[in-house]
């Protein structure tokens, strides 16, 4: 017998021309179902309690494969009162609150927990530059009480670290040699994201003074971040103030959270590519988010469909039917074989590869922005709170793309197609359609509900 939270296999569907990616999708989709049986997102059989970082990946992945929003909210609200020890995990409660709102359109939860979310921004730990630190004497009993935590807050970056669980230098843990300092680049990237989203949340709830406050704090931190943590000579972010070391993590989180100035994106991307998958299955969520946000679809596809040792396919090769806690036993000797934090492709495929994300809360307006790279064809059915979104494409890279979409009633879409050439032809439902150019994309705004086909050719 098996136990799981109510789960309809037919809520979602994905199939593409890459057989490895199809297997990765099925592995990750099943992982969300199989790890749901307690009605709360737990961290596999070894830990058996929720943690914020796992829950965020689980939340987005659950949205990607099933028409359910209750388990994500329950887990998020549970963690507000029962948080865990890593600094970045506390900050991720705000990310979960925002995703809950964007996917449901419902403000009740974030309104009820608004003061808790304010505390979890960790703004109480900030210095005169806007940087936060858990190592400069600011984590007072009052701060810990405000975030409902009894214990010691510690920066994590990624997990596991070198030197624990028998991991010596050749495996090296999952932090790419990250050097921990008082002002930690990864922690402050998460703080920036939390401030940005707190400004959004305050705005939605009509708290305009708070909205201005958080927006100004985010802008201040972004300036300090790029002034003190970016090495202009090398064109990369360093791990923190007081070290020259630059890790994958110090660069992928600022990229994922929109902190990298346009003129530096290519250099940061180049460095990120040079590091490969030098992060854990958890880190891969933010690595791939950053790559697709920066429109490096080809490298994103390469990582998603990889058959290397640090890949989702490796979990299948090892014989697991549920995503592992780490890429392989050698990278975490005490791993368990049922960890949904390893199932990021269940949300990366719909959100980034197929490009379906809510532009307005509750999918009132939908962005459809496929980034196929060299993938020849794909089709997806994504459940949303307003109904199913269907997207499929046939892709001849650099030459043409055909995109078919089906958008639910009471929604509109903004469709992004590749910009191929200034003399390209773009048809919607067989007729020429005006578009605006946005970098390497051709954008069609205000597409109504129902079925539409788009063809773009050089």
C-alpha cells in the first residue's frame, strides 16, 4: 500500500523531444506525490520535519505538477512559528509568502502573518550600509523571539559543508570552497530578495509607508552590494567582505535575484558556466533560475538534461524512483532517497523552460516565455487556480518557432517569442501581428483567452 496527499496524475503533463528530460520530469513529478503523505512538506525520511529551503522548492514544484495550493500554505504557515536554524532559511519565509500570493491571488495569509514576515526580513541585523550579519553581535534575544526561534542562527550558503560527514577535499562539500565572513554575499542576496518582496507585500496590503521603506532599503543594499562585493577586475562577486575567493554561489544568487547590473551579466554568466554544477540539488534551483532569467537557455537545458554524475538523471541511474537528497552518495554519505528538495525540475520546466509564470496574482495575467535553447519540441499542461494552461512548441533554433497556447477564461497572456531578425515575420492565428522588441525577444501583449497559434520566421 502507499499513502499520499490527494494527487491527480492528470492535472499536469509534459513531454518533449529529449528522452532524458522526459525521465527527469517523471522522476520529479512522482517525487512531489510520494513525499506528500504527511500533509506537510517534510525533508525526507532522515530529518522528518519541514525546513524552509526545502519547502520553497517543494511549493513551486507542487504548483508545477498538481492543482493544489493548500499544502504549500500550511507548510509555510507552520514554518513561520517553527523555523529552522539557517539564516537564509528564515529569509525564505518571505519568498514562500510571495509565491503563495502570486499563485493563489489570495492575501489572507500574508495579511495575517505580516508582522512575522517583517521580522523574518532580518532587517534588525543590518549595518549602516544595509548589509546584515549574524556574526556582529546583533542577534539579540529580542530578534530571536520576533522570528519564533530558540537556538543559534547560522549562515549556510549550501549543504553539506566540507569537513562534515567524512567529506574531505576531493568531494569538498557543496559550497564550491565558499569562504565565510561576517558580511556574507549569499545571505545578503537573500536579504535583498526579502526586502524587495516585503515592499511588494506592503504595497498589496495598502501599507504605502512600509512599501517605500522596504523599497528604499532594497535599493540601498543593492548599491552597497555592488560597491563592496563585486570584483571589477575579475568581473565576479566575491564570497564576502574580507576574502578574494569567488564561488559559484556568490554569483548565482545575485543573478537569480536581479542584482547584477546589465553590463556585468555576461561576465558573471561566463564565470558561472566555468563552475559547472558546483552546488547541491538545492542550489540548482537558484542556479537554473538565474540562468533562465539571464536568457542562457542553452546552458540551462544542458544542465537539466545532463547525464553526468551531478545530474537528475544520475538519480535514476542509481535506481531511485524519488529524487535524492544529494547528487550521489559520495557527495552526502548519509543522504536519503526521498527528498523533494531535489525535484526542482518539476517547477523549472514549467516556469523557465516552457516559461509559464503569473504576471498578476492568481494568474489573472500570464507570461508565456518559452526558452527552448536547442530543444526541438515540447508540450505541457500546467494547472493554475484559473484553469489549465497548455503550451507547445516546435523549434528550429535561429530559423523559426511555432508556438501553440491555450489560456483559461478570465485571463490574458503576454507572449514572448525569440527575436530572430529585424525583417522577421510574426503571425498570430495566421495574421501578421504587431510586437515590441525586448532584447532577444519579440513580445505580443494582451493576448486573450482561448487557443492561439504563433509562428515566427527569419
